[in-house]
C-alpha cells in the first residue's frame, strides 16, 4: 500500500512533557495510506488540493491522476455555480462563478463581495463568444491575432486559475461562405478522456438545407470534418434566438432541437444527438404529452443531471419535461408546469423566452432573455423573488451557465501547449 508523507509542525517546548520518552525526530513525519486519501481528499476545495500538490512528487502524481480528478468533480457537483458574465466601464468583459446556494439565500448579488473575486474572475479584452462550461472548464472563442478570417479557442479553469494558450486557429470561414458563421458547443469525450469543441453552421438555399460540422479535440492542432446533420437544428433562421439552440452537452453527447420542414405539427419536432466518442448521430422524439405547437421557442437544457425540454402551452403556461433515462422515449416525465400569471408578466405577445437555469425540489432559477432579468420561483407556494445586482450581469441563457469546481490540470490536459499559471 502506498503512503504519503506529511510534515508536522514541531510542538512548543512548553507543551512537551519533561519525562516524555518519544524520540526527538519521530513526530516530524506522518504517513497517510492512499486508500484513506482517496476517501478524504475529494471533499477538499480546489485551492487546498492545489497547495497539496506542492508537498512532494508523490502527492502531485496522486492528485493529478484522472481518477482522482473525476472523484473530486463528482463531489463538487453537489455545490453548483452559475457563471456571471458582465461588462465593466473599461468595456472589458468579465466572468466569475457564483454559488447557486448563495443566490437562493440572498438574491441580491454583489460580485465584488464574492469570495476570492479578484482571483476567480476572468478578464476578456475582446471576446467573440462564451462557448460553454464542462466539468469545471470554461471555453471561449477569441478573434485570431494573425488571421482575419479565423477564430481561436481558449480554455480556463476558474478554480485553479489556469488559462490555456489559444488553440484551434485552423478553423476557416472561406469554405462555403454562403453557410455563414459557425456556432459552437463544448463537451467531453469520456472514452478518450479528452474535451472536444463542435463547430456547426447551416443555411437554406432554394428550399434545400446544407450544413457543415467540424470537431476540434483538445490536444490536436486542427479541426476535422465529420458527417453533416441528418436534420437541421431548429430556429437557426431566427437570429435573435439562435443561441437558445446552440446544443447542450450531456454525458458525452451534444443535443439539438430539430424541426422537419415546418412548424404546423408537433410531430415535426425532434432531438438530434451527436455522440462525441463515435462522432455519429441519433434522433429522439419529444415527450408524447407535447401536443401543441409552442408560441415561443422551446429550449433544451441539462437540469438535475438529466436532459430537459421546456416550452410554453398556449402562451399561458411554462412546462418543463425531464428525460429520466437518456435516449428512452418512454422515460419523459413532466417535472412541473406553472402559469405565467404567477410571474406577473405582461405583453406576452412580444416574446417571453423563459429559460430554467437551475431547479432543485421546489426552488428554481429562471431567466427572461428579452428583459435581461432573472428570478427565483418557488414552485410550491408560487412566489417570485427578483435577483438583483449592482453589476451589469448578462442573464442570457448562453452566458449564465452551470459550473462546478474542478481540479483538472490544463497543463496535463494540453500537455503539448504552454500554460500560463497563476500560483496561489
């Protein structure tokens, strides 16, 4: 059994018994078995774990092991955060994770008072897009500094304060310019234990659709073409709402809502899923209780570790479905439904793309994209609490994403690239 040494501080002379028979140097080192550390360390916060890496090479190896990282991530998921994305006077954009439990306890947010604010925020001078969050890593799209027609990727771990070098600059828009700009989704391929970014775009010409899909694996140097969509994702022609259907990552898959030709029948709606390990597609049906064509854009989200689908019902109610067993049509379950009247919302006809950001039991956090506001809704007593902030937080669904702390080392993840590390 492997053991790990820990140096212990010498006791004060006054506290040492005069007649103690303990040898002078026997209390200077404590050895902990690996089995004990495996059970204890996943409950530590990332800051403490990063410090422990400096104890010795054996500690560094143990804590950097992918199995330990996964155990720690699983425990961290019990304390979810939301990414707060806001502007400052200097026109720079900042992102900082904020604990969901803090929002539920006190819906008045002051990011400057948040724990370790100066160390946990990320500064973006000229970002194009915040792509997403996956297993404690945030992915950003940045403009290329060398090529005008390309974009580059950047990864950041807020918990360890590490940022990757810009990657993936080989993505070019010059091929098939009629397809427009790419949309991106960030996910994890468990079979290869690597992170992937999916770039996709589509366009309609002469009544026919054409799409292009590419994949970038972290650690590679180029984008790869894969099979195009079997069905085109829904609402891509409606520019203000495109980010509502940029794809959601769930257990090694990326999922989009699809629409076959028209929205006159609910049977035309569906889900297309890309398996990141095989890079092949599957198609699923929506809940059998989804009977009417919605007035607002339906949305896919991951909530309670399940793929969820939300929509309005006759412009009067918000409905959320949960797929309890991924890919199984019969496992769809209506999680809840409530009336828009409970929210004191008016002018519904002008659009009300309500999105659920978080739900646990009777408490849910929702965002209204058009009004750029968020609120807490108690499903049991039907009360609403607005979430306020002195910061100019962007509550768009593509900005406020769920995040959990991770001890993932970007240096090990992208071993062939240099990493800028800010030490504690």
